[in-house]
């Protein structure tokens, strides 16, 4: 009977240690300026960042063009998140640029937009 209590106590203590250990994880939050301006851009950025190991939550606000990222600082650094956004073409370090800017003046992401509402911003950019 005593052995059963000790085993139960050991399991409880191990479980408690895991929970307490996880609570000390290095959870960080960063707000990063992007050039995203349509729902298709938002979806693309959010999906790509959520795939990064250590990222737990991503929300891109199209009104102010800031993406808020919650992540485990022990698994991923802010520089890697910014690099991913840059690789996607949303130039967080050059917020004046958009994903539609290119040498040809044609949209690079309009084909990814699913609705007319999403495409409208690209149509305006393409006509410039």
C-alpha cells in the first residue's frame, strides 16, 4: 500500500515539475510593421509565421499593418520572424513598399487573392 502512495506521489510531483517548468518558458510578443494590405496578404503572412517552431499566435491587423507575434524566445528569435516576413515580400523594414511593387508594376500576389474584395487593391496597384 505504501508503494502505491509513493508511486502516486512521484507521478504528481513529476507532473507538477513539468507544468512549472513550462510556465517559465521565454514567452515573448513582438509587433512588426509590414506592407500587407489585403486579406490574401494577411492570410499568407499569418500561415507562414505560424509554421515557425516556437510561434504560438499570429495576428496581422490590416488597418495599421502591424503583425503581432507571440513566441517562445528559446525556440525562435525576432530576427527569424522578420526574415520570414521579408522573404514573403512584405518588407517590414521598408513599410512604404507593398507586395504589389515590382519592376514590371504588376502585382506579385494578386493571383493568390480569392475574392474580388481582396483583388481590388491589386487592381488599383496594377493600373499605376
